[in-house]
């Protein structure tokens, strides 16, 4: 079971419940300051789930707290958003490739001038999310009878306003200064900022479109689009969480070409606390000394020595081997010291 942890945060109970129902083996973990985390599993992926409440500030604080508590490989924020572009429709899923904190500005005599801040989605996380979308398995658990929602990748705008008008000054501000934003919501800037301050930890915003951020918002909410949008976002986010746990952790491990002791490939003979080692695979040096590779009879790595028939010849060959094998090495490893002890014992 992969114990890499993914943190998933939501702003509302509706969003929280949509994720919570997908977890198994759930336990409660209380932070000393009172934050309640539920920790469960998604196909072997460990998930820590928490509720932040609405707004960028509480989202930032709880993201920072979750990162310190669980040291996750990524943070996902899951919830609803309002669409800002005509091709993004109710029920679609949006993955933020860029987060705009759109309320930064200066006030001057001739009006407001935008001072935007932004955070870009990390390249590995973007690649993994795009792969999850292409494969399409994430939508299998959604209710039957309707086509799966589209997944859109693009910038989102994060502020402190719930938009109920398409003609207000706030919406005009978005059109003038953030015309490429495809959705608007209220937490992503805080989450992205917290991730940035933690060694650029990947933070991924997954939003289901529940309204058009205009006068029809109350009607779409009454029509039940929030739970439908949340279910779609939770389905994609949980599939993405599993993929992130698998691939981001795999990216931090040695490549497949790096062999391990006992597997027949090159490996490091240095013992713990050593700084250097000998790389070898089935290497026999002068004097009958065999380094590396598994013993065919035992399946374990062996170091073999044999007594030469001529002591002076043995010494000469040993010197050649030492000079060639350890040229330029200034800090002999503990593993090498063990070999040299074995050599001296047969002189």
C-alpha cells in the first residue's frame, strides 16, 4: 500500500461529503489547534481531508497546517466555481493551470490599476492531470444517463466576491484584466500561496461548474447544479489523487536502470556512513578477487578471494588493481576497508 499522502481540502460541507464518501478505512486525526482531519484511502493512496470554510485566508491557513501535519506530495482543492467563458458549461470540470489573485490593485485619481499575483500549476502535476482526463476512467462512477462532463484546463480567478451579476463593476474588472480566466472562485489564491511557500509543493484546483457567476446563480443553485458539479469535481479529483501519489513518488525514486544489490546490476558497495563506493557487476580483478553480482548458488552478492601461487606476483597485481580501481578517491569507504582487510589476511 502506497503511504504517500495527498491532502484534499474543501470549503463547504457539500464538497467535503462528495470526497468523503469515496474514502475507505477512515480515521480521525485532530490537530493540536483543533483542526479535524479525516484520513482514509483511495485505491492504496492515503488521503487527508479537511474543511477550510470559504475564502482565500482560511484556505491558506488550513493548507499550511495540513502541509505541516502530513508532509503531502500534493494538495488538491475541490469544490464549485462560476464559469466565465461560454464554452464552459454547467457540470463541467475545471483544472486551474494558473491562479490569479485578482483583487490586487492600486487606487489612483484615474481609477484602479491591476496588480495581479499569479501561481502556475507545476508541469508534472499538469501532465498527470491531462493524462487522467485522456484516459477517461475517472468518470465511470458518475450517474448513468448523461455524457461525461468536459474537463477544461485554464486560468481561474480567485477573489473574495460571490458573483451574482454579469454587468457589475467586479465582473467588468475580470473581463478587462483577466480575460483568459475560465472560472472564478474564492479559495485558490490562498491554497496556491501556501504551496508556493512550501518548496513549491504542487497545488491543484479542481472545480465543478455550478453557475455562470451572474444573475442566474440562484436559479442554478435551486435546480441542483451544486451537488452535480461537486460530484463531477470529486470524481476527477480522487482519480487525480491516486495518479499523483503514484507518479510523483515514483519520480523521486531511482530510475529503472539503477539496479540494486542482489539483482545482478551495478551497485554501491559502500557501507552506511560511507561517502564513496565501488561500482561493479560480476567484476573479477587481479589476484582472484571477485566484486559484485549475485552468487549463482546463493542468490546473494559475494566478495571472493583466492591465494595466488606467487606472493610477489600477487602483490604486484594487487597494487595495479588498487591504483586503477581507486584512482582519485580520497575518502575510502567502509566497504573498501572491509575488502582490504580480507586482502591483508591472505598475505
